C-alpha cells in the first residue's frame, strides 16, 4: 500500500466533516429557504449571496459574484386538450424558453426519439406536434441523446410543437431547457409517462390524435451570478485547481439532489480545506455556477471571460449532483495520462473509487473541456442509468438527501484537491484546439456536433 503523505490533513478533513451538520444545514437552507434558485427568481440571488457569505465565513479570499447577462424565461399558464378522437384535458408543463402558443395539430409519436426517426418520418412531422420520451439511449444508441436534441430535430423537421414524455412512472412531467440560447422557435411541453402512454394508445387505436395547446410563457433579459472564492496557494498561487457545481435548479423543484447536493459538497470542501489545508502550493478555487440548467450559461461565460487564465488552470473537477450518488467515482474527460495517478491516490487514501474516461456535453465541465483544460467529474463510473429518475421533477426534494452521501462527496473532493494541488509531477497540460478536436473525433461525437451545427444555422436563419 502506498504511504500517505497527506495523512494528517486527511484525518482532519474526514473527522470534521463526519462530525459536523454544516453540509446538511446548508442544503436545508438552499432548498427550504430559497426554493428552486431558478434563473430570475428571488431565491436565486438570495442563494448566491448566502453562498458567498458562507465562503467568506469559512476563510476564503477574493470571494465575489460575477454577473451574467442572458435571455431568461418566465413561466406562464399552459393547457393541453385532446380534441379528437375524444375530449380530455392532460396535465402538462412548458419547458424553459418555450414561447407562448395557441395552436392545434395532430400528434406524431416518435417513441424514444431515436435520431434516425426524424428523417424516416419527415413527411409526417412537417406541421405536426412531435411526441418523444426521455430515454437517453434511444434506439440502441451508444451515445446520450439529450432532450434538447430531440426537440431541436423536431424543430428542424418542421414540427409545430413538441411533447416531452417522462419515461419514468409516477414522477409526473420532467422539465429541462430548450431554445438554443434564447426563445425557442416552437412550443415545448412535458407530460407524465402515464399521460404519454395514454396518447400513444389512442394513436394506435384510432390512427390520429389531435390536440389544442395554449401557453403564455415569455423570455426577457436577466442577470445571474457565478460565485467564486479562493484558497490561495503558497508557492505557485497563479496555478489553480478548481472545484465547481451549479446552484440553480429548475423552477418546478427544490433541485435538492440535482444540483444542490453537489453545490453544498463544494462548499463543505471549501470549509474544511480552508481550516486544515492552508499551506498548499497551488490555489484551490471554488466555483458555484449560475443558470446551468438552461444551457451551461454561467460556466460558459466564465471560461470565455477568463480565457487568458486557462493555461494556469491545472484541473477542473465538476461536482454536479455529486452528493446524491451512492457510488463516488472519478470520470476523466479522456485524460488517460491521469488515470494511473488517480488510481494510486485511491490506494494511498484507502478509499476505493473507480476511475473512468468519457465525454459528454451536458454539465459545467464542458466549456472547460472544449477550451483544452484538464477536466473530470464525480460520477458513477459503472453507471447503468437511463435517465434522471425523479431529477428535473417536482419530487427532487430535500427529503431525498442522505447526509452520509453528502459527506462522502465533500471528503473525496477535498482529499483529491489536496493531491492535485500538491502534485509536482503533474503529467498533463492544456490541450490545443487541434488536440481537443482530435479527442472528440469519434462517430458518436461527430454525429452530435453535425446536428448541433445544423441547429445553430437553423436558428440563425429563422430567428428575427
């Protein structure tokens, strides 16, 4: 077994975290006092100020809020009525950045929304309302096909509207952003699995189902905030290790697990590191991102505005929802040179955790990964999940949180941060743009990027 050169710090980190209620206290305040913290709500700014004040109280330096200007969204009223072959009102919610709507049309059921279906059924989709469920590996796909892609392909195929069906039973409609950075071109709503199955059965029995959809949502300019705080390094303070997680949830939920369990884990790592790891050679930066849920807007802006500093960003570790995962592993974003180092640390820490390699575009690591920064996240390395479960629904509430899982996330993050900040033989550096392109050069990623480029061009041509 490897000798542990950080044993004294480890013992203090573990002992303090496991004998303190601070992490659960913070989660309770974020959820019960500030609600969803969704962009544009009063609770969002209250949460940002609360986090900043906590980081200052823990002893971090240069704690500040960085404003983010963006196009936000206000939820209005919505109704969905089946008008033929029967008359029935279906409970639903609109998806963020959906525009106001008043339309009638027939429903085209695309099941799990496999990308190939949008070409195969293009004639049917034109002028109709597409219905697709939330399965993330549709049609046997080996890549994650996001809700936004199913919506985007529907938009480009000429659909008049989009119905997103939660494929998990008994959780109701699932939310999630659409719109490609601004107001969407067609309305998007979400329904429960049971209601989607009902509509699907009607289509099979009668051949055609027509609905009427009305909504009154709207978009407007807004401001959000990233919250940043530092534990300065002693000998190489300009070299930075960053731990980050977004703090905003969706407006229909407290977002207790996704994302707040990760946000409070970052805060707890900040608390114990500021107390017991004050002589690390490199700076540890703690980032709580705004408005991730509607397009990674906070982390994208930070990466763009701080581009000149990214050469000195040694590693970004993403903690989205980390405190809710029963298995805590390290998923590196295709940095094989780092795998032996993390595996050695697992042995040194006497803390078994998996180390994997993957790429996805759906959390706050992604803007940094595209910029060439070495990145990873706390994830389930051997995950078999097919979606979010109660995530993105009204049932992602504080009662789902387990203080042991929160503590495990904070302790692993803090102990890893000590090692990344202390390692003198760090084997990787920021990638060039060409190297990033080479890493992403796979059939699955090329397919997703080709779709994303088409969608961006489509929005450029069809927005006002």
